[in-house]
């Protein structure tokens, strides 16, 4: 998406957009940072979960809420990250920071689940696989055709992951 299209979608002049964001890369970086902050806030504001499975549900719900807020933007980030440009590298780095935070949360949940007996021994070693499954699910969620209600979507992911980790 070009800066002209972004300005038009925001209802402002392109020159005004450039006052705040001198480049598309800076705009995407700011938006990616905002997405991360929104995700972090969703996790902080969520009620403390009881079991590890409930914590996993809280994590997935927070991720889905962020994607649902702006599905087109999420797809734009995924597309920009795949670009071999400097901008793509910058977006990839910003998304990597989000992935690291999600992975740390996932490891903590898997570790707790192993101690509680919800997940099999060694479940913590599957954190990367869980992350890949979540990214795949969020990518599907961001598609135009994905109209499953949020709670049903989250239930499907939680059920699949809990069974895979048991």
C-alpha cells in the first residue's frame, strides 16, 4: 500500500502524513509498535487465568483481538515482512520482537502446563511449533473469508493445541 493510499484511507493529505511519518518504513514501524503495545495491553488487562490451558486461551484471545482490529493491516505486515527490501527487514525485525514476547509467554504457559499435568513432559520444547501454529491460524483469521465468531475460532485453536501437547 502506497503512502498516497494510506493518506486517502486516513482522510488526510499525503503531505500531512509525511509530516508525521517521513517514510513508509517509519509509518509501518510505528504501526507495528502500536500493534505490539495493544497485544501487551490485552494480556495485561486479561483476568488472571486459572490453569495453563486457560492461560493459553487468554494468550490466543489477545492475539485474535489484535488481528481482528485490523485484518488488512496484519496482512500488510506479513506481506511487507516477506519483501527483501530495507523496509521488509525493518518490519521483520519488529515482528520478530513481537514473536519473541509471544514465545516467552508461550514457554511460561507450557512449563506451567507440564507441572500441572495438563501437557506432556517436554511440551516446553514445542514452543516454536506452537508459535508457528498460532501464526498460521492468525494468517487464516486475517483473510477476508474468515468469518468464524471469535470465541469459536479461539476454542478451535485451544482444543487443537491442548490435544497436541497432551
